[in-house]
């Protein structure tokens, strides 16, 4: 509830922006990895995510007792639900990132296999160049494996957080 005192009787409009503070620091920017998916790449998760904007003007503002007033438990449940939605969205982004990285790994593996097949028919000078390309492909595959493992670890962490939020919701509902 917000109370404003000493407001001019001639006020016309009032607006409040509600933000959710994100206290977690991501180690990986999943949005960059999933930029080719159907999600809007211009959407950014910054330190304060806008939840909604509330508008009011003098003509529409009437005071009714009890209407729209929520108790502490209802607000706690609402915040818990918002956190769960945020965690689910991040989990979905990590799943997309894993899919993209796995596809990249498969493609790199195929390119490496083709280089190895072609190397049989090359002279020594060409073989050296091909071997360096194969080494680069192996490094790229290893990097993809590390990224996938990191994403999976983050997903496990988020899954644990989601379980804790579900338990918290149950505890709040019992109060």
C-alpha cells in the first residue's frame, strides 16, 4: 500500500512502476546463445526487471475498504509464484542453449570426420594443414562439451531452487 499525503487537489494522474530485483548473477548469458530461437532477442534481464506499471487518475480513484487489499501471506504467495515463473523461464532458456550447443557439436564432429576422410588422399603439405583444422575442431567440440556441462549444472541448480520454492509455497499456504 502506498499513501501519499499533502497532494494537491488539482492532481491529474499518478503512475507507479513495479520492479523485481534480481539478486542472482548469471555466470552465462543464455540469451546470447538462444538468440536464434523464437524468443525476442531484444528482451534483456537486467538488475531490475519491470513487472508492471500502475496508473491512476483523480476521476477513477475511489476508496473502498478491503477491496484489492491483500494480506502478507497473499503477497508472499504472489512473490513466490513470480520467482517460480522466472526460474522456469531460465530453465527453458538453458534447455534451448543445450540444444543449440549440441547441434553445434554434432555439426563440428561431422566436419572433423570429413576432414579425416579427406586426409587419406592428401599429400604431406595438405595433411599438415588438415591436421591443424582437425585440432581446431577437437577444441571446438571440447568447448561445446564444457558449455553443455555448465548449462546442465545450472539447470540442476535451478531445479533445486524450484523445488525449494514449491516447498515454500506449500508452507505459506498452510499458514
